[in-house]
């Protein structure tokens, strides 16, 4: 029964991992495209996607209700395999740290980016709801501002670094997840 309960939660987490990884990678691709090749986009996105990637951060809070319940109700004591116990501990306590540490760092830089845009380039945020300009015009204007502002470039490079590290943490978490699923099945 304990394995069945954990597998139920792991299926939910699996879906969350794929959803977040896709969102993380999309944001990374947008910012990377802005920095590496500002004249040509390697992916399709709109201005809302750009503003989200640049000024927001995406978190990750996996479900742990079943694990927590089993832990406090004593259900985990019925697991006799040391390998499975170690995998559970690594998954629920060890590998998430790489994601959360870099999320915290990304939040700090994200706030700096947002503040910098608000004070130095408020039109970049104000035009998000502009219905006269097309998405392509808004993106071109943002790229023009970015190309002429080394401070904004450096902030986005810093944000990109933390986003990349967060994504690496997510990859480690996914491997730990896959290992635990394999052991339980």
C-alpha cells in the first residue's frame, strides 16, 4: 500500500516536472535569443512571453502531501529496502535544493530587472497592453533598447545564468524521480 501511495504522488510530480521544465526552457530560449541573436529569433514567442521571461520567475513546488502523510503516520517504516529508503530521502530532501537555491537567486535578479525597467525603460512595461503596436513591433523595440543598454544586458545574462542553474537542478530532480519510480516498480 505504501508503494502504491508513493507511486500515485510520483505520477502527479512527473506531470509537474514536465510542465515546469517546458516553461523553464521556453523562458531560457527567449532570453538566450534576445542576448545571443537580437536580430533574428530562433523560437516563436509573443511580447507577453518576452515580458514574462524577462520580468517574472517561474517557481516549482512539487506535491509532497502523500509522502508527508506517510512520514508522520509511520507508513514509511514498512519499507524494508535501504536502497528505496535512500532514494526516497534523496528525492524528497536532497535534489530539490538545487532548484530552490537557484530560484531564490533568480528572484533577486528578477526584481532588479523589473526595477531597472520601471525606472529606466518604463515604456517596455507600459506597451504590454498597447493594442496599437503589433507584437513584432513591441519585440523589435525591446530588442533595440536591450542592444543599447549594457546594464540591462548584464542583468539578463545574470538572470539567464540562474535560470540555467535552476534547470540543471530540475534535471537532477527528474533523474532522482525516475530512479525512485524505477525502484518502487
